[in-house]
């Protein structure tokens, strides 16, 4: 069970995640982790209408541009298992953005992301935790080659 957060905290987390992902209103976004239903409403209020959660949609591999993972008070091992399952639903150029409320160790999180074939682009401390964004390895080289 998550503890309620004041609206300012919700706005701060959403704002940071959107910035790290570089989202446009056209992006398809999937929410995972301990995300609360009000996150969908917050994103839709901002104009993001292509938003679903892992609990409320039919998932098709490779169709989402951005995956937001909000992780509260769970183990890094459980996060790794969730990410291992979730990344299959991201498009090849998709962005993975993870917000966690406690630091399991930047090194362990980075290793978990790299084991999935992603590289961490950026990270930021925000609203009682920190967030990182990651992209698949080789996506930048593919764009240059094209």
C-alpha cells in the first residue's frame, strides 16, 4: 500500500519523468510499478491521452514509446523482474524512465538496466527519490547509420 502524497509531490514526480523521457503528446505511454490510478488522470490533464497502465490494458509487444515505472518500498530484485517483463512492450527506440523512492544503490540499478540491453542516459534527484531514463543500446548508432 502506498502512502498518500500531496499534489505538489505528484506534480514534481510526473514533471521530472516527462522531462527525462522527452515526451511529446503523441507518445504512447505505459505506467508500471506502484503507479496509482491518479497518475493517468494527471497525464491526461496535461494532454497525454495515449496512456495506459499494465493493469488496465491489453499489452502488445513493441507498441509503447515510453514506460514510466514508479517504484516504492520494494526490493531491487522485484524491480528487476518487473523491468525484465516490461521492456518487451517498448518500441526499439522506446525510453524507460524509473522513479524510486529509496536508493538501492545506483550501481545495482545501473547493472539491472544494462543487463536488459539499455544504457542510462540521465538521472536526477527529485521529490523524495530519484529518477533515471534509459534507452536501448545501439539505438543512437542505428539512427546515425540511417
